[in-house]
C-alpha cells in the first residue's frame, strides 16, 4: 500500500532530524521531496544537512534549496550556530552537490498537481517558500489535502516573549497561508510540546539502541546530551529541563502522522505582522469574538506517553532495516 504523499519544507537543525526520523520510521508516508528555507540554517547549509539525513534513511527523494530571506520584514537572528553544529560536523564532506535543479515553489506546485489533491505539506521552518508558491500559483490550496505547520505560540514564544521563531521570521508568509483557503491547516504551537516531549530518563534509553541503528550516534549527540535550546524552551513552557527533552518539530511530526491521537480546537487565527514589540505573535480567537469562521485546527493536547511510544516505535523500526 502506497504511503501518503508528503512534501516537506524545513530550515533543518537537529529538531528536524528527529521529525524526519519519525516520518520515515512510521512507514505512513511517501516523501516526494524536501525543500529548505532560511532560519536555523541558511538554505544551502540546510540542504547539506538534509542530504546527510537522507543518507541515514536511505531515501531517494530530491532536495531543493529555497528562500534565503523573508518576504518583507527582516528579523534579527534568534538562533545560534549551535542549533545545528552537530549536523554541520556529521554532514561535512559526506554529501555531494546533487540538489534538484528546480525552485521549491515550482517543485511544490508541480508535485501537488501530480498527486491529484492527495499531497500533504509539512512545514518546520519559516513559511516563505509556501508563500512564494501561493503568489506564483494561486490555486495551490485545491491540490493540497492538508498542511501541518510547526509554528505559533498560544502562550509564550521562543523568538520573543510573544512570538514563535518560524512565524516571527516571516509573519507575512503565515498570513498568506491563513488567507489562502487551504482545506485543512493544522498548527502545532509551542504549548503543545508540554504534552508531547520525552523525559530525560527516556532520552537516556537512546544509549541502549542497537549499534546498527543509523540514528544512534546523531541522537546521542543531540537529544541525550541536551542543548541550550532545550533549556530555553523548557523555561518558556515552565518545564524542568532536567526532566524534559523538547523537540517542536518532532511534536509536529507526531500530529502529522497520528491526527486521531490529538485534541484540537478549530479556531480563527490571526498574526501580528508589523509591530516591533509583538511582531509574529499568533492570536487565537478562542472566545469567538469575531464573525470569521475557523481557519486553523490548533493541536492542544495528547498524552505524553502516546508521544513517547510513537517516538521509540519509529526509532526501533530502523533496527529491522537493511541499509
């Protein structure tokens, strides 16, 4: 049985590595290609990371380098080089320049049309590539079955006290998606990570993975050892970083794969685009004060045990593969 056709758009980083591990490991998807965008890493640098991760998965999908800056607003950097230093080290010298000779906006539209409306989009970075696709191909939404976005903050942000990094980096791009008329927009905000994360004890179990598991070394260097970003996210979410290991992208991959395991709220959603103080802030009309109907399905809750079980089931699936 063919998997669900999936187009991925990402800014790379070790969080995305975990998300890709889950997506490929669960066996539910047929990845059609991965586009990169500015954010945690520059597009070309991110493309090298994705090529390395593709080799771990033994994947054959194309990698396409995309937008290097936001549509309108230019933000100061809020991520450090340490966010993907491990991937830089592992990817160095291991991949060749075999990027697809196509722009991401053309690839996304062409692939969506070829899949006859069954393609899904999974986005874990600034949404500029998707926004440019909408500018060039206004009928894109009718060819996309579902778009899942790791972005937004219903309480506290990580780029600023108000805004989450991916939306903050290009709020106009997110606004274009909200207004485009997609059939289903699933938003996985930072708050969802309160119920979808690993414990430090569970992360320690990564050391007991089979030596043949291709993800063992990478996850030991990132998840087990922790990171400055994890401490910052835990502080934002009022979690103890000595007990919780958070990956926003992995939480979004869980929502993408098993939507039935998620409690959602269908809600009208807005984004602050211009304010210097609160630019990129996502605003959710939970009180239904506006007449506009819901334009987003916001992931609200899952059981932490379900997320953990899914995480390790996907990871252990690689033990049975012959690479």
